[in-house]
């Protein structure tokens, strides 16, 4: 395949027709949010039969196979050389870092607890975006961002008995690496369809994920059950690729601001799945903190412009 020479060289299959159908775009963005909200419960299911390293590595390989098949089928040209460093950041943050750190956290943390902490991701991404792009958000934005961070920190410390647990350290690290990956991915999505950004990032990580999967499977016990296989397939196909496809198509149709408003429901949806699918019992603090973070993010979305 030859290198992509311009933004118009890549096929626009991923967003074709989307801007003319805003209702469909809203539905697609909402489906993306639902797909992402199931990631933590699916990961918990996957951990019933796979070790954390095996689950993350195999997940990435399977997602890369799906994405690579789409890239080949549509004959998408290689990205320009100047885009590969950004794709590497996306791969390090979204393909490897976030899945690994959150999976390690979910060995000892409930999905409800993790959902509340990771509910800060939109705010963290906004902070990284401000640093990377050089935007200057308003004072209201920063006040709301700090309030959301304080709410999550208070919740985390209270739930962990007065100190951060190892799982909390993993989750906060996951916020940082994923925000960096999202920021760089958002920048790249201006010059190529978003699904191609994640597709090429997955492909770029294959030299790492394939040997990692072989090594992890050789050293971690595997117990195939309905839950573990379903969880693996969902985080690979649903969370890591297909969810991003409909999410980016939806954003192309209705715009990033409106799509971001839909994503505010993601932590609360994950709390619902944690009860329905995993039988977890929520403390009063979990939904209250998630709702507080939702309000803070809503304020930042209105104040960013």
C-alpha cells in the first residue's frame, strides 16, 4: 500500500452520508456510548477465565484483525509518515495503556468504583487538549473541572478507607494515558476518518501485542467459560473497534459537542450494568458522585467555547 499524501486521499466510507441524517447520527453516537459503558463489566467477565495480561493482549490482537480486515477490504492507503508518531501515542494510550491499567485495577476494584473514577476521563481529556492544542478555556471551565476532580478524589479516598489503593493508582494512571491517546486521536481525526485512526493504531501495536499474547497465554491459566469468552469478544470487537466506528460516525453527523453530551451518561450506564450483569451492590456514594461528575462535565462542555 502507498502512503497517504493528503487528507482527501483516504476513502470517506466511515462518514459517508452521515451529515445528511442527524437522527441516525444521534443513534450511532448513543450506540457508541452504550458499547463503551459495557467495557468494564465485560472486562470483569473476561477476568473470570483469562489472566489480565492475556486478556489485554488477546483483546488487542483480535481488534487489530478486525480493523486490519476493514482497512484492507476498503483499500485504505497508509497514513502519511508525519502521522505515525501521533498514531503511536494513540496506540500507547488507547490500545495498550488504558486497557491494561484498567484490567489490572479490576482484579481488586468493583466495576462501579472504577466507573466513577474513570468518569473523569472527559475532563482529563479536556485538560490534555488545552495543553496540546494551546486553547484557553474559561475560568468557569477550570472551576468545574477541579470540582469534578475533587468529588472523584473524595469518593476514592472514602471508598478505600482513607488512602488510595493500588487499584486507584492504576485507574488514575489509566486516565492520564487514555486522555493523551484521545487528545492525539482527536487531532488526527481532523485529517483522516476516526475509525482509521484507531485501526492504524491497532495495526501499529501488532508487533507488540502478538508476542505478548503468546507469552501471556503460555504463563497465565486460561479457563474458557461463557462469561470469559463473551467478555473477551466484547472488549475486542465492541469496545475496541466497532464502538469507535459508530461513535465517530455519530460525531460526524451531529458534531462533537452534542456527541459529548451523550457520553456524559456513560459512567451512570456502567453502574447500571454492574448491578444487572455482575450483581454488584452500589453504595449511596457511587451514583451520587457519578451524578456530581456528570454535572461538572456538563458545565465544562458549555464553558469550553
